[in-house]
C-alpha cells in the first residue's frame, strides 16, 4: 500500500528539479514502486488529474470550495488568511501555510493511502442531487482532517487540477516509457488513441510494448483531436505550409467527434467529454445519413438563427452538457452539423492516410450531411476572397490544411493552421488581481473597461492576464500600484488612466457585467500611453461588433 505522502514528496522533489531528464527519472522510479492497482490513478494524479481526461472535471471543486473546507479544519485569523493569500504562489501553498499556522482538531489518524484518496475522489464525483455540496464538503474534509501540511498542499492541488511542478503530459509519457522500458512512440500513440495516461501507464508497466501496440481505435472511446497552430493571414498560411493546401470555413461552434457503431452514436467534445445526450438531432442525422455502420467522424456543431445564419458560440452553450428538457431546447436553439474529417470506417483506419484521401472518403460516407465549405486556392487573392466570404457568412475565419498531411491525434502540428482576422480595441484597466504561480508577486488578470459614449462612465467588459512578458508584468505592477485607490484580498482597484490595446475572439452577451457584453479570449497587444481614458473605445462599439458577428 503506497501512502499519499509519497506522491506529495515526489511533487516536492519535482518542484525543486529543473532538468527534464531528472524529472522523468524521478517519475519513472516512483511509478515502478507502485502496486498494479495504484499505477493508473497515480499516473493521472502526477499531472493533476483525478480521473481520465475523457471524464472532464467530475469533481467540480473550485478554489473557493477547497478554502471553505480548509477553514473548517484549521484555526487561523482573518489577518493570517489575508497575509497567506498575498504570499502564496498557488492554492496548494496557501493551504499548506494555513495548516502550518492553524491549530487543527481532531488529532491526526492513520496515514492516508493513495487508494483511499482515489476512492474518496470517486465518491465526491458521484455526489449529486440535493445535499450534494454538503456531502462533497464532508468527504473532502475527511481527507484534510487526516493530512499533514504537505499532504494538504497536494490534496488542494488535485482538487482543482493544478499541479504546477513542471511535469507536462508529454514528460509523464516519457517517464512511463522509461519505467516500462518501451519505445516512447508506442506510449505516445497509445495515449492519443485512449485519451487516458492512467490506462496507458497501467498497460505499459504491467504488460509491456506488445500490449501497447495492440491498442487500437475503439468505438465509444474518444481519440485526442488533432490541433492547429495559428497564422495571421492567408498569405502567411500559404508560406508556412509550402505545399498544396485546402482552405475551410472556421465555424464558431463546438467541435464534435462522432462515433457510430450500428444504431449507437456517441458525441464527444474537443476535450473528450461525452455530450451525446445534449444533441439528439445530431445522433438521428448520423444514423439516417452516414453510410458506414462503424465510423469515427469529425465535425462542428453550430447554433443557427431562423434565417439559417450562424449564431455566436455562447448561444450553443445553452445546449451543450444539458441532460434535461433537451427536446424543448431543440426548438428554442436549433443547431446544424457540418463535417470535416473521417478517421475510421467499417474496419479501415484513415488516421495515417493523407488529408486529401480522407476528404474523398468523407464525401462518400456523409450522405446529405453538410460538409464545411472548402476551397483549393490557386493564389493568395483566391484565399483572401474566400476568407471575406467566410466572414460575410458569419463565420470566424478559415482553416488551412496541407493536402498531404496525416491526422496526428493530440498534436498541435504544423499542417493545420487557423486563420482569424484580428480586431483590437483600446480599453482602460480599472483593476488587477494578484497573480499565482509564475505571476506571483505581480498584478495580473487585468480588469478591462470600455466607455459609455452617452454618460462617459466606464464599464467592465472582461479580464485578461495574457499578452505581456515577465518584464512587462513587473512594469505594469509598478505602474498600477502608483494608481491604487482600493484593495481587497486579491483585487487592487486603480484610477482609470492606463489604456491598452486588446485583441479578442468575439463579443458575447454577459449577465455578469452591467455593460451587458463581454470579450471572449481577450489578450493585451500593447500599451497605449499616447491615449487618455476619455478616448477609449465604447460599449456601443462592442455591441456593433457583436451584431456584425465579430
């Protein structure tokens, strides 16, 4: 029986190690010392997952929930908690410091085992219905009551899925290969096909390379999707690919991986979560139109208006993940499926086949289901005209795909590129939050505001910590502290004098902000010291952008 403390101690050693090779060796040594039943949960926990990636985040525990439970276990003053919140680099260190400074009752019982922690997390994930929050709190509290400060640190990290010790999924896969004595390519391909590092670790360490090689596509088990890099323009995309390519409309919807086995259909999200129940009309269309009886397809589901035009992604969010009143929502929020790839059909894998061949196979298999609009451009001008048509039709931009590229599950390869025109706004920073992790000690997560052109007042429209270098974070912190007018535990309110140019992916409705609108995926492009707050962009501009599909 392995103790949870051993996993926590591994985390401390990893935090103190900068060499990738040394980290892989530490993880490999730890894995080889586990009992067979402990390998899968331990492998996931090392990178902050309590469950396989395909299950999403079933714990549904926030930092606030963890803090609430910990406050019932330790005895600290408000002043101590505020000081700890300022000093801690992440929630794990915050909880560790609370345990070190607070007195706890009752006294510690027998040590926590790794499997006990895993079992309790399963019970937390299963808690549902009336009283589920209280049950989750009691279960989590039962772990913290038996933990020392170091164990508490890693319980908190696992609860919210943040390890921050430098071990990525890729490094973990290398460690598994080292521990099992098998080629890295086998481990990485098995992970791409299963989406579960725990399962891969278990097979590799207990059964070896031959068993990894036998892992194949399994209907009903999602494959990690191929990802895309970014290009700023059609011309840049064509230069980056330097080969024959196709352009496709980039839709503002939910990417969906579709598995069919006879009369059974599964729908999985980009993050491998099962969303089958939410989209019954998509299931029905697949059964009605797709000719292969066993298939894996990829597509995009978008929300559509009564005139057939696409609606922003936030409208589709009302449908995704819903399990109740789904049929009523079908009428209120209709959706449309577009297909763009095929990975498997009636016993034949298409993953290693060129994109041009996969498209032809998809055309044969899709029946009357719409395919994403596609063009083989002969020039940059052709591509730019196609991009303009995509934007006019209400879509985000384009995808560029090399015709000779194979499908690379789980990889952000250089053969798929997303092209989205960048729009920027000049907004005012009205507050900032103290950062965690690498941003500890800096004001980051800047609160952005736009001006109301009628009243002249500033209203928040989003937050971001993206876009600045470390040096710029330091300089911004120094600048904002000089403008400080108020401060709570985490938030520093500042005089509205700093204007920044902000790029974003869209504008959506927001019940959170009095402005009624919010930016999607905002990121700071540069400071605008030449511009006063009175010349910042307006709420009315954001609403216009929203209406025009930006």
